[in-house]
C-alpha cells in the first residue's frame, strides 16, 4: 500500500513577543517562577496589527508551496483548523486560497476547502480528513494542505492570559511523504464536557483547573483505546511523544500519566516496582479520595526516578522547546510539538528513520486522540528547512503598555488604531474591510 503522511511542515509565528517572566509577571504581581517553572513558559507570540489567522496561515502555506515547488494545480484540498474564526459561514480556507491566488498563476477552483472545529484537536482531525481523502483514492494525484492557525487570546485578567499565543502550522499531506507516514490505527477518548468554550464570543469561558483534569481523563481513555487496536505498547517504542501543549506544565502532568499507563505489563513496571512499589489500583481503595491521594503519591515518586527522568528528557522535553517561547497555538500546538521534537533530534544527530512517534492530541469540549506515525528516511533534510528560530529571534519585544494595545487591536469589540510594530516584507497582510464586512488581504513585496 502506498504510504500517506506529512510531506512537509511550515511554522509561522506572530511577529510580536511578550516576555512572561520579565514583563507580564511583574505587571500582574506574580512571581516569575509561576511562568518559567510552573507553566514552563518564557514568552508568548502575538500578531502584529497587520497579522491575523489568515495572514499567518497563508504565509506558512506560501513558504510551504515555494519550498516544495508546488502550483495550485498540485493541491486538491485546503483544510483549515481554527478556534479563532471570525465568520460563521465563510471558511478561513477561502481567504487563504484567495491570498495564495494573488501570487500564483492559476487558481484553486478545483480544490475542496473547509474549516474544522473541535477546539485544539481539529488540526489533527483535519490531518485525518486529508489522510482519508487520499486513502479513499479521491485525490487524483493531488496533495492536501492542512493549516492549523489561531490567535489564542483570553480576556484581560483571566487566568488563561498567562497561556496566550499566536501562530500557524501548515502541513502538506501527500502520497510517499518525506517526513512521517500516518497509519489507520488511532485511539479516542471523547465526552461532552464544558471545560473551555466560546459560545458566540471571542474570548473563551474557561474553567482552567477543570480543563487540566478533563485533558488527563480523556487522554487516559484515548491511550486505552489506542492500545486496544495497536496491541502491546512499550515506553521505549517511541523516541518522541508530542502532546498537545497549551503550556509545557500541562504536558509534564500528561506525560507522567501516559508513562504510568504504558509501562503496565512491561519489564519497566517490574523494575519500577523494585524502586517505588507497585502502581496503586482503584479496586484497592474504598473512596475516590484515598485512591487519588495514592495515585498522587505514586506519581510524585515515579517522576523522581532516574528511569522516568531520562525518558522524559529524551522523549518529551525536546517537543516543548518551541512552545516555551511562543505559548499556546491551540490547533497548531501538537503539530508544533512534533516539529519541535524532530528539529531537536536532527540538531542532536538522533537517527529516527523507521521509528514511531506517538502523537497525543487534545481539544476541550472534549476529545483526545492518540496515534503513531512512522518517521520516513530523509526526514532530516525536510526538517532542516524550518526557519522558526530566526522568526522567534526577530520578533518585536513588547512593553506591557504595548501588550495592552495589541490585545485591544485584536479584540473584536474594541476600536483601536495602534501603529504596526514591525515592517511587513514579502508576506500577506490584513488590508482593511470590504463592503460586505469581509476582511481584505494583499501581498507586500
Ligand atoms: N514557582 C514555581 N511554580 C509555581 C510558582 C512559582 N513561584 N507559582 C505557581 N507555580 C505553579 C503552580 O503550583 C502550578 O503548578 P501545578 O499545577 O503543577 O501545581 C502552576 O505553576 C500554575 O499556577 P496556578 O496558580 O495553578 O495558575 P493559575 O491558577 O493562574 O492557572 C491555568 C493556570 C493553566 C489553569 C490557567 O492558565 C488557564 O486557565 N489556562 C487556560 C486553560 C488551559 O490551557 N487548560 C489546559 C488544558 S487544554
């Protein structure tokens, strides 16, 4: 069977930076350690006044197409995953295709376009859609572009304000991919939850603490469901495990839970038992509180072991490198984690070809999905093309007063006439409003 998977990835960060420890924490009266140690975040990215989910997505897709030498005729599908859409009818993918048509000969009239919504997991769902479309033989030799793009803003002084971010990840999904091959095996954990939602409002209603617990509960179900199709899994089967990363501290919790789960029934469980005892099981406790206290105690002991810490340093830590400097990108976040892990592996000479990544996605509302991806020979050449370090370095660093202005600029309910902080160059920019309330874009040479 022909391999289908991700052929190329491009990452586009918002061009502004808010330093959380130096600038945000003091203004909020917080200890910087809450950000750098607790949440695991140093900075958030924000869009400049001429950037938004369309420009970030279109700029990522443009670089992707240029780099791969593609024309609109090569693309049969453009799917956008976002939870920051500004229109309940016209999908963001039409705006992005419109941008790209400004710079290419030909058009995307033949391409199926859509927009996926399920909080942060819709980026992964769009990948699944693209995979299924190719597997079903409906692609007529063409590839799909999947774009996960978001501006993750919270209301001022909401606890979520600490975990904001903005950026886009564009992925080319093709036959015979150059990066990772997807498979039909996946596991789900899905339930009707109200942890984070935006009922016709721009800024989310969030029950932050609950959202952390719902993430963990759904992830546990998805892991069980995945194991039911993939068979026995072992922690050493996966050199990298990219998780959805709203903030790295969330992944610290999820990784410990995942590890506890996947070591069960393996030699690692026996080795750990010699050191810290056996994992507590719910049937051994009379009340939920006793069971939760025992699990917390066991998890604390587990995360102190050298075995766990070595696994975490190799398998999880590299996937968090980029997130620490850009914050939460919602739909793009797990795809940023994959790219971050692969980038780190290339820079450290790790040989991953033929090995499997275990990818753990999550969206509030709520659903988790776990699947494996096989790294394809030659992946290093593809990942070497990323220019995210340069983009991160070149961001304009905001003062707190400037941050307040930028938050207002992107607040749909505020009128703001802030000047741009950076000069656009060779990119799509927001260019005002049209007569039907549509957003307009142009390419700046
Ligand atoms: N040094 C080290 N760690 C510190 C610290 C310090 N000075 N101050 C606080 N911390 C730790 C806390 O102990 C906590 O870690 P823990 O959860 O492991 O105990 C962490 O930093 C965050 O501090 P907390 O007081 O819990 O932050 P908060 O009440 O402002 O809320 C969120 C944190 C994540 C709930 C909030 O940012 C939020 O609602 N985010 C949006 C929702 C979200 O992203 N959910 C994730 C699932 S999708």
